[in-house]
């Protein structure tokens, strides 16, 4: 298994995609932290109470430091799709299984490596968001690390990006064409699913269902903003983590089972 994991890391880090994604995640996280840092610390005098931004120090810090994850998890989703999709596209999956005939071992190595790669990108994201966000908060008189809950949120953000990479792995197997898999998975995660969640909020029962969608679960894990006052249901952070883990396990598990039984010749 160790040899298979090393092979997966070697495949990934021998391409230019890994540092291209790293630069994109770093910049996105820094820019979002910059924007949200100014947004949450602006003067709200004269603004009606119902329209004011959350001013709780912990919620502000969490929101600023994790603002870029809304784009970062789409990028790790893309990494997961391409991690398996490129093998099918370039026909290297055959040589991979010839080198390691036990397919479940290969897929287990892919799962472990993607979790680690997602966590690595999480560290890159935090370097950008915390580096910029902390400077903005400190310069505007806000608390940089007001509570231990902020540290917990930062650690959980590493898990979030790893789980989205596994969701991408499953999508890349279920949709054999790499280009189609990328377009469909990103479109569903970025556009279709949020629209479904918004539509569900229009019904009395919809909020209870919408909170179990992947993006809603992600928001529950890392967001410090209390949405109950806006009429939106949100899971607790641990429940959101369990829901997102379930999605990742389901898609990666189905993908592993299909790959283990599929004729790839």
C-alpha cells in the first residue's frame, strides 16, 4: 500500500497542475479574506439592525479566514476529477493496474493521497487567508484570534478540502469523459446545488432538507455566521462534517466498486 501511495503522489506532483492549483487557491483565499475583512469591519452606524453584519469577534474571524473556501473546494473538486479522469483519458489506468493488480489497493491509495493533497491545499488556503485576513482585522481594531473555536474552524477547513477532492474522485469515475466530468461536477456544485438549496428555502419544510446538501454542510463546518436569524436552517459543525464525510464516502466508495469490477482494457 505504501508503494501505491507513493506512486499516486509521484503522478500528481510530477505535473504542473499541482503548483498551478496552489497559486490559484492562495490568491483566491487572500483576495476573499481581504474583501471580507473590510466588509465585516466597516462602520455600521446608521445601518438598520436587521441589515447589519454579524459583529461577534469569533464569527467575524471565522468568516474572514474561510471566505475563500467557497472557491477553493471547487478547485479541489477539480483535482479529484482529474486525478482519475486523466488516467482514463491518457490510457495510463491500464499500466497502473498492471503494476498493482489489486485494484482496491490502487483505489485506496488514491483516496489516501487525495485526502492528503486536499489537506495540503487547505494549508495553502490558510496561508493566504489568515496571512491577509489577520493583517486586515488587526489594522481595523478587530480581534485576530478571539477564541479557540477559530483554531478548530481552521483545522476543519483542511478536512473540507480533502473531502471535496474525494467527491471529485467519485464524479470522475461515474462520468468517464474527463471534460464532461469537470464541467458537470463544477456546474452542479457551483450553480445547480445552490439554486436547489435556495428553492427549497421557499417551502416550510425545505430548510430541513437544504441543510443536508454538500455546500450547506460545508458552510456549517467552517462558517461562524449564525443563519437562524435569516430564516435558514444550518447544521452544527460536527453534523455538517458527518454529512460531508457521508457524501465523500458514498461517491468514492461507488467509484471504487465500479473501478474494481470494470473492464478497462
